[in-house]
């Protein structure tokens, strides 16, 4: 009998036990016609702020939009620079580009894939206005040295926490170390909406007040507009769905960590470079990313054996066509470029069974035989 396929991501498995509750809150939203923002979004904002240990969480239509508004709140604009990482999803850099500023890249740490703090200071120029690290794959960036650099140079730090809901840095949940943070609720995230969604998290009353206006056409009173704003509101249905899912997030994180620990144990004797959890970090394993020079062959082998896998990310941002004008060339960030050639994401989600993890591991062992 043929083995059953193991999908890279199995969203139906997460939704099945929640289906009745989700149907009920979606029906309530439809009955109330609370389609843009509304009570479900307000309730979710309150609970997500509490989850992050923050004063404010504002619902947005995406994590990209939340980061864009963060740049505006810091008065970053044309001619300015923001230091960030070339090894992440492009939305991190979009936020910088949207305000007319220049992304300035710094290479990554070879084990955590996050921005290397030792390289940040030498990238600072008189044009630098902020530092934007990414908590990549669910693993926090090393925040303390970045915050110290920021203090010395009077540079605010904004956290891209779009992949790291609930991750901890030195025991504290990410999202409040900097002046602001952005989260994404894209469906495949550890906390995913039924479509697009995001949040801006901050302890600043002033930032929260202006962000509320900016996400709603620059308005605090309907049809009166104080500045040029955006249609960045979270939909009511997304707030309702996220409100149902948030109470399960801690258990889902424990499930991801269980899967990761099993992979660690079963793949320890392979030639793969496995994910490393720094001593100061608690990863939420949004992704389980292994590395090997024969990545493409391994990917084909897994797929031939009905095991889903993915690439995060196959081309660093400094080599993307859209950023050719920045003037970077191959070799500029060798650690990121090597990671992009070698990284491979294995299936990881709370519903993945021990038997499925065992089979993924067995297929990998077979490849290396």
C-alpha cells in the first residue's frame, strides 16, 4: 500500500476541530454586518496586546501594512536609510521602500539566520534612521546588542515579528523590545487568519493614536482627514477568526516544539545542518529549516516520496531584480547567499503526528544512504 502524502502545510487539520466555533463567529459577523474593524477586531486587539505583553495592538489588513505605518510613525522618508536583513520575505524591505527610504542590508548569523549584530554598527551612516531586524522562522533576533547599538546612535528599533508570534527573547515575548513591532496573520502563520491580516504592536500611546488614524484614511472622525492615510483596516471576519484561534496558540506552539524536538533527535546523525535555538531564545518554529549543499536533490527526493517541502528563501533580497538599483552584487553577503542556496523547509505544524515525522526522517535517511 502506498504511503499517504505528507503535506508541507495542513491547514484543514487545524481548522476541523474549530469549525463549529468559526462558523458561529463568522455568521455573527455577517448578521451584524461588522465587516471593517468592528467589535470582533477590538476584542482581538485587546487579547493580542495582552498576549504580547504590550499596551496596544492595532489590527491591520497585513503585516506589510503594519510595518509600512511603523516607518511613517518614525518620520522615515526619501533619502533615509534603514538597516535590515537580506534573508527574509521581501515585505520587510517593502515597508522601507514604500516611504522612499533605502534598505541597507547586513549579513546574517550562520546558525540562527537572523541579522548579525556585530555587522550592524559598521553599516550606520548619517542617513540611518532605524534598525529593522526580523525574528526569522520563529526564532528571535539577538535584540540586546541591537538595542545597545540603537541607544548609542539614537536609532529606534522596529521588530519584524511576522513569523514569531509568542517567541521569547531572554524570557520575554517578542514584540515589545523595540518602539514598535509588526505581526502577520497570513493563513500559514502560527496564528493565521482566514485571509490576510496583521497587527502593529506598541507601548506608545502617541504611536497607537496616529496608527489608528493612518490605517483608516488618515481620519479620526468620518469624512474629516488630518493627513494622507491608507485603507489598511482589518476586516471584521478576520478579527472574529483570530479571536477564536488565539486561545489555542500556546498549545499549538507546544506542538510545533514537540515536532521540532523529534526532528532534532531523528536527524541528528545525518549530514544536515539542523536549526539551532540560541541559549537566549525560545523559538516558536514557524518553519523548520535544514541546510545542505545538495538541497535541490534532497527536495526532489522528498517530493518523489510524497513529502512536501519548501524554500525560505531561495534568493536574497539584495539580488532580487526589484532591488537591482541598490547596487549590491553577488558576494556582498556571503552567509545569506550560502543559506539561500542550502536551506530547505520541512513540514512542521502542531497536527503533524509522530508517525509522520518518523516517515519524513526515514525518507531523508534514505537519501543520504
